[in-house]
């Protein structure tokens, strides 16, 4: 497979992120809910806004924009999907490996997989921040839906 074909195949799979709506918002019956790609993009922008010299901001931005790439193959699995954390991790790991193996640029593929594993392990300051951004972006989106009267959220 030539380099252009491998990039196109990878990007074609990633396009699923643009068309797959976030499961939680679909389940909440939101009209025109955000896509997985929408979520990842805003996380990337949020990471760019962080001002903390102790963090590798470039890594945070990259981690934000790749952390859900596996969902292009396995879908958006939520805690309410009936899938164990272990099974979710395994499915997403296989998806990431499949995706990264499609990339002719092995260095890029290894970086993407490494960023995702770091995100999942939540041990580095960057991974902790990006995991918090993941939650914050979801809360921000919920607030925006509630503000626009698309959803009523009762916080306990």
C-alpha cells in the first residue's frame, strides 16, 4: 500500500468520528447532538488554553485530539453501555493498534498509540489534565444543552 493510500484509508476510518454522535447525548434525546469529533476538537482547543509551564502543552493538545480515535471503529462506549472497563479498554486498544498499523508513517502511528495509552493510564500530569478536560468538556456541553433548553439536567 502506498503512502497516500494508507493516509486516505486512515482518514476514511477517522471520518466515522465526524458522523458518530456521542452516545450519552443521543440517549438523552438531544436534537442534533455533538459528534465524537466535535468533542475531541473542543478538548484540543481547551488544552491550548492551559497556561501551566510544568505541562507539555503540545502533548496535551495531541492527546486531546487522539484520545477517542479508537471510537471510530468501536463506537462511543459509555459507562451505561453494559461493557466492562476491561472489555472497553481491550476493544479500544485493538482499534488503536488496527488504526496505527494502517499509517505508513510508523513514527506517527507509534506516537498516537503511546498518547492513547498514556491517557488511559492517567499517571502523567498531562494525562491527568486531559482526562479532566474530557470530563470538563462533557459538563460544559451539558450546560450548553441545558442553557439552550435541549435538555434538563438535575444534579444531585
